[in-house]
C-alpha cells in the first residue's frame, strides 16, 4: 500500500503557503470554499489575513465558516460578521457564514455515534474546499487541526451541539448538560469529518499551519500565549496523515515548551481521534514526509 505524502516547509510566509498548496498536485476547481477559523475576539493566534490572503486571492476562493454553539461573539450571524470584519478577513475575500440560512443533514457512513452530520446549508454551493487549519492545542479536543476544522468547523451551531453530545442532542441550549464522554466526542468529530469528505467526493486539500502554538484554540477569547516556537506548514490530500504528521512534529520536538503542549493533548486523550478516523477509512496514520526546503 502506497503511503500518502505529507509535504512540509519550515517557512511560514504567503509565498510558502502557495508553494505548499501546489505541492500535492490536487487542483481545487469550481466554487472553492476556504475553511478557516476566523478567531474569537480577544484571541490573537488565528491565521492572519496577511498570511493567507495571497493564496485566497489566487484561488478566487470564498472564506467559509459556521456560527459557534457557545456564548461569545461568533454565535450569531450579526456578531460573527462583525468579528470577521474586525479581524480583517473581509478585506481579502468574500466571507460566507454557511449556516446563515439554516442547515441540512449529510450521511455518516459506519457511524458509531452520529446518525448524520448537520452542516451549514451553504455547503451545497461549493465544488471543492481548501481545509486551511491552524494547528494548536484545544481545551476539549486536546488538539485542533484539519480534522477538527472539517468536523466542528463545518457543522452548523446545531451540528456542533450534535457532535459534542455524540448524537444525543441537536439543541444548542442542551449542549452543556449533555456533553459526551471524551472518546465518544473525539470519535464523533472523526465521523463528522468523514461525512464532509464523502459529501465533497474527496475534492478537499488539507493544510495545517504550525505557528502560534498555544495549548488553547482560536475559539478561546483569552488563549494562553504560544508555548513553542513556530514549526512550519504541512499539506496533504490525506487529513489523517497531515494531522498525524503535526502530532509527530510536536512529539519529536526539542522545544522547551513541548511538554506543556503534550500535556494538553494527553489530558484530553486527543490522539484517539487519529486511529478512529483511520479505522473509518478517512486516511492513514502512516505517511511519507517530503520537505520542500
């Protein structure tokens, strides 16, 4: 079996982002959605427009997001759009909050927890997706990369509640009372990510940017400062491989902040999502790393 290739560069610049996008040879066509996290106000670690703008413009893509399921400034359409403007994203591209006009269910194949995945209705408008993730820690998932960006990130507010409760409830108001057992939550994220990959017929390219490596997510309005130096950018046609490669970069690092980052991942059993996603057929944990430097 041929191992998927994960491309890597230590350089984190607008030009290197374009270079690594082109490396896997999967040209995104048609109406392209570029899935990023636009970042909760108060946070400062999200991928900045200055970094991603050149690539977004080259693809003539639309930045796509969905509203959150927690209290903050991105849980309503009006406040989310204000945040996106404040963070500078409207200066580089069109922005589409995909659940602005509701959501719809897409199938989950072989799901142990989810009967479906609930995504923003505007997902129907896109022919391909660039899953452009900021790799970082996460208070609930342990870490967040392309798998989280494709599951929680593409899910509507109701879909986020559905994943966090491992299929127990679509009701955002019930979210915190029905939070799932940790492994069930991680497995639900993998099931949702696989559902989106299936729905898009594989027309997705995956990029993880390993900068501003905080143990906290971009959804945190008061994230801890980065505990590790920037590592680089990784890209692949395989979402499991590229997230696994990021984890391997952390584990093999000699950075003095490595242990703190690993402690966050381990506290939440975060790596469990990777073998489960592999078992679902979403990708492979074995890969070949190819440096572009």
